[in-house]
C-alpha cells in the first residue's frame, strides 16, 4: 500500500524521475521521428557508453555528472561522425548509422572491460548503463534529469517553429536564409542530452525505444505537430511512471533472486502497450478504423455495381421498369452467387431494390442512385476516350474502378470539359453514351 500511494521515498524518486525522463524523451523524440532521425538516439545511446567508461578511467570516481559529461561528449562526437559520413561519403544513412553505432559500442565494451579489470572497477557500476538501473535512483539523479528535461522542453518551446521548419521543409528554410544546419545540429544536441541523461534509468539498449515509441504512438491520433508533441510527452510520462510503478509493485518472477521486475524494460513495455492500443483503436489511423473503412468501401462498391447492373440490364431491354433476374445479373457481370446475394441483401435492406418474383426491381431511390453511378461511370469513360485516346470498348474496366470515388465537384468538372469539346451527347434520361452503349 505504501508503494501504491507513493509513500515510499525511493518509489517517489523513481516514478518522478522516470516520468520526467519520459516527458522530455517523448517531446524531443517527436522531432527526431519527423526528421527521420529516429535511430540517431540509438546510435547516440551506444556511443555514450565509451564516454561513461572514459570518464571513470580518467577521474577514477563514481560521479553521475562526470559520467553524463563523458557520455554527452562522445554522443556529440557520434553525431558529428554521422554528419561527416552523410556529407563527405556516398554511404547511405542506415549504413552510416550502423558504422557509428557498432564502432562506438565496441569501443565502449572494450573500455568497460578495462575498467572492470581495475581493482575498484566493480564499484563503478558501469554495467548499469547497459540496461539501466532506475530502481537505484537517488535525489541527485532526479535533479539532474529534471534539469536536463526542463532545459530541453524550454528550448523546444522557444525554437518550436524553427524545429518544425527543419523537420518538414529544410530546403525551403535554407532558401529563405535560415541557418538550417545549426538548427539541425541544435535539435540533434537536444536529442543527445535527453539520451545521455536517460542512460542510468533505461540504459543504452532501451533508451532509443523511449525516444521513438511515444512519438509514433502520438502520431496515430493526430496530424498536427503541436498536438503530437504534447501527446507524445504525456504518453512518455505516463508510460514511464506506470512502468516504474509496476516494477515496484509486481511480485518477482517465480524462482527469481531479485526483489522485483527491472524498471527500464517495464517502462518500455508500458510504452509499447500504449502503442499497441493506439495502433488498434486510433479513430483515423488505427487498424480497426482502417478495416471498418475498407469494409464499408467494399460494401458500397458492391452495392453500386448491383444498382448499375440492374439499371443497364433494364436499359438494354428498353424497359426501365422491368424486373431483372439474378441469372441475368450473373451473366452481365463477373460475380459469384454469394457476392451477388450479399449485395442484394444490403440493397433490399436500404430500400434500393425490391424483389418481384424471381427478379429485382429498382425503387425510386434506387433509380436515382443508379442513375448517378451510371452517369459517373460514363462521364469518366468519355473523358478517357477524349483525353487519353483509349478505344471506347476498352475503357469500361478503368471507369468501373474510378466511378466510386468521383465526388460532385469532379463530376461537374468532367461535364464542363466534355461539353466544351462537344463530347457529351445525352440519351433520353440525360445519361451520356459511350461508343455503342445504349
């Protein structure tokens, strides 16, 4: 209960520090994701490891500020190396990142082994920077995270428009005289600071995930940068606090010698859970919403095909009021019996067709809808014949695919263009005729 109500001093520090880290990582990570520098954080995190080890080898004491300063120095050096490889060589971005990440991380492992082989190396706690040890946070660690996070958020707020320009139209900014190179370097420097300060909490391996996952999660919910940045910060803070709290509350795994679950991985898993929910349930970009839209489109297309099929069969028989048999519809279009039956059920339920004996007949509403679909189909077919020079007996399939997405404005534009060129004859019902169509 003391853990759940945050009465425990250590739990408060861990939750607060993790939340602050998640907040800044989500905000800064949003720009990194939009700038297509999402994995720069990964390279920087791995590059910071030799800096941490070098700081201990030089000064010989376990000091978080010194460790972070060393990590920051090597992280900035990694960014400079990435920029050099991109600008001065033909190496692609992903290959350049792999070179920098692998080289610096390999150096970090070597320096870590050198430090561990020293008499006092075991007390340095360098292994904690690989996977993080958020549960061992002290007040000084939280104060350091708060300082870096606050400075990062202030810088983002002050340079929000400039960072937005760099993310979306760097070439335009350069043409307007903006120092886009310095702005890009500033953005990467903020990313480096957030990455390095998060190493003691989630470690080298998982820090990139904390930078990327809240940002891409927020992207599911909005198209506006300001909203995305705020959402990413909130998601990062909540996921970090939740993961830290769960690591303290959940009982240890059976047979485990530890007292609980690792905090860093629990933070990342909490952020991943938020990502999974957003990926499924986001109203515009989520998988469920996309599936529902596709299902509705398929049903609408099938319904419109049915109405056009009935109308054209009636038109071919010179009797717009007669009932059309399902056998006639099956021979007129390449339908399966089950597909036709499903389309008929929907159309009957919407009062677009009625059954008359063993045939189908359009209702007044169905006639109106069918006329609209047929007109859109034939207008587009005429446009293809007139503008693309396609033979009139070869345009039906292309028109069949596009007729369902033509809105009223596009149809008016087609009518005006075809009327201006004298290519819009009309039949008795005001419907255009394509080639030999009735």
